[in-house]
């Protein structure tokens, strides 16, 4: 490794972000670039630990640990330290089709499994990934690389999220002719309509990759819903294999009194409309749910909820609160969450940092359950109560704390409580078997459904997950699909 004593001499240095109160004034990405020298210096902290865990993508009983695409992290850290940027870039591209996405939005399970992280702040792995790929684009090292020969086999991919695009990239490079079908008007899945622009720039970053994939020979057909505009049977006639990568897009609802009131929306409707209007009209059309001057309550404390908080703040909401039914995580790892597991600890994500800067406090309230929505036709408030988790017949269940019911003033509510699985219509049409959880039944590593020639990958198979897992599944399903085709 580069510098054997680097981890003793150099402290972890994070990216400097634009200040929360400044960045809520716009919709652009807000990370400030770090100097190349500073990245090299941070790479020197990688400590030659002997048995690195950062790249393992291991499935531990408590969840995944380490990088799910098995990025060769210690090797590229060494190259960065030595200034071998092009070598580091080539190595990174061997394991990750889209490091510019993960370098921005991945929660970095690699850092949770970094050996240095046992006693000291871990190596800034995610930032290194981000800088390697952005440096490569800047230097012009990334140009379209179409395969020299074609196999004559045709593959249809349904869904253009990270799973579908990673599968498309791999299968195209293997020489198959790939067409990606996407029902939305733009490709990218949740990279385009889901994760907001300030976290991942659509025109500069997502479109840049989409253009590259198309220049390499992949056909992307947007505004085409399989099962409606084109049937599965038609695809089966035209293509030698099909990969379903339709995501997990059925939102979990909250069927309490007042759910039908004007002002209660699913988070994805809010986020999609906002991004679409930003990209098409720079928000001049007013054709989106607007939180300006309103009290907003976001129900759900995950990534989607955080994105709603950040979006509402940029629209100029009067106030924003985020209700989470689970307990507040601890400040440091709990005994049942040891290294190298992903650390489930209290953090202020970007949206909460921004809300805290505006409102003085973290917008999240923990162990809060929504009982009903108030209002005549339009929403006026949320009735919520404090709960505690008690053990009942071997599992934890929520129990209301008497006397804690409160009314929270709200003209807008966003439901961000996760997703229950893929939409069923297209799967029924194809007679695809589903698992007990409602996802597509296809084993990890095999990815074949009950219908010969039809494969499944990404959130529609594993349930709502992460961009990096979608890339992992896209890469792996391509291998299986290729074995079927040749
Ligand atoms: C708001 C939000 C924020 C998130 N933030 C993060 C984050 O910061 N970091 C992270 O790692 N993960 C994040 N995630 C999770 C991550 O985005 C997903 O795990 C990932 O995008 C899944 O990829 P996928 O390709 O399986 O599906 P998706 O990205 O959901 O793509 C599926 C695509 O299939 C299309 N489709 C569906 N049915 C059809 C059909 N019948 N015909 C044609 N097309 C169809 C859909 O329109 C969609 O474009 C977030 C999720 C949400 C909802
Ligand atoms: S993809 Fe995610 S887990 Fe893997 S190196 Fe990048 S940030 Fe870490």
C-alpha cells in the first residue's frame, strides 16, 4: 500500500458542501470539488490492513456489509496515492458500470466495513470513487466503446433504472443487441425521477451516461409501457431473451381516516412532478405539487422522506416535520450492530441538515404514529401519537403511549413509507410467479423466472434496495442471460 503510516498521520477529511442555507436556494448539486492533492492524501489513509472487508459485499445475517459491486478499493486507493489516476479509473470500471451514480448517492456500506473504521474514522472511499470517475470524464478518457462484433441475439430489457441499465451495458458489451423499454418519458428509473436533482444532476450526470450507452449501440425506447403499449407476448416473439427490471414501485399506503383529503400525496408523485417540471420548464409551468408557504409533514424517515424534506425546503415551505415510527438510532454502534455491519447510527442526512439550519432542530420525530388526517375537503392537520415498541409473542409491536396524542398543523402530507413490491399487471400478463413478499420469484445468482427466457433483476426481484445493489443485480443477470443465449 502507498503510505504505511498514512492512517496514523492524516485525519479523515470530508467533502466541503455548500452551506445548507445557501443550497436550499437552488436545485443544483452542492458538493464542492476537492483538490486532487487532498484526495491523494486521503487515499494514503488506506492502511494495508491485510484482510480488507470494504469490498466484500458479504451477506451477513443482519444485512449486507462491504461494497455490493466488489469495487477493488484498496487497490485503487494505492493507485490514487501514487497519482496513477488512469490506472485507478480502469480498475474501477471493471466492477462498477456507473461509479458517477454510486459516488454520489451510495450510503457507502464499504466505509462501514473499513478496517480503519474499527478505531478511527474510516477511509473516505465513496469520495475517492466520485473523484476517480469525474476526473476520467474531465480528462476525456471515457468515450463510446461499441463492441466490434454482434452475436445476432436480441435482448429486451423492461425498465431503465440502474438494474436495467447495468444489464443493458453488460449484454451490449457481450455483443448482443439490446433494447431498453421505459414507460416514463425519460430513462433512468429512480435515478431520473425519484432521487432529486440536487443529489444527482439529471442533465449533467444521468443524461451523460444515457447518451454514452446509446452511442455504444443500446436502443432506449421511452414512453413505452410493456403490458400496455407493447405486450409481453410481442416481446417474446421479437427477442431471444427478456430481462425484467421494473423496480419496486407500489407505494405503501396509510389507510387511516382522512386519507382521501386534498393535500395527502404519495412521496413519489411529489418528487416525480417536481423533477419533471424542473427539467421541462424550470418550474415556470406551476404544474407540480408546491409546498410554498405550507406546513408540510413527511411520514417516513428514510431516503425518500429526506428527499421530500429537501424538496419542500427548496420550494419555500413554511415548516417541515418528518415523522418516523421507529426509535431514534443510537449515536454509536449498538452491541448487536458490530463492525463490519453497516452502522445503524443517528445521522443528519442532507435534507435534515437543511431543515435544522432553517428551523433550528432536526425535523424528525421518532416513535410517532399517524392516527388520522384532519380537514373538510382539504387537509388541515395530522393527528399523531407517541408509541413505544414492546415485545409481544416474540416480536416487537408498537403500543400507543396514553395521553400523547397531538395535532400537527399541515396543509401537505407526503407518504414516504416504502414500497410493497413491483406492479403486478405486466407480471400477470407474463404469468410470472411471485414470492410471498410480492416480488418476482427468481433466486439471487440465478435470476431466472418460472418462464423460460425471462429473467428478473433489481428492486422488482429483491425488494426496495439501493442503486449499488441494482447495479450488482444488473451485472449478474447479464451473465445468466448470456449463458442462456450462447
Ligand atoms: C425517492 C427515492 C430516493 C432514493 N435514494 C437513494 C439513494 O440516495 N441511494 C441509493 O442507493 N438508493 C436510493 N433509492 C433506491 C434506489 O433508487 C433503487 O433501489 C434503485 O433505483 C432500483 O433500481 P431498479 O433498476 O431495480 O428500479 P428503478 O430505478 O425503480 O427502475 C425501474 C424502471 O422501470 C420502469 N417500469 C416499470 N414498469 C414498467 C413497464 N411495464 N414498462 C416499461 N417500464 C417500466 C419504471 O418506470 C422505472 O423507470 C431511492 C429510492 C427512492 C424511491
Ligand atoms: S459503490 Fe458504494 S459501497 Fe461500493 S465503493 Fe462505492 S460507495 Fe462504497
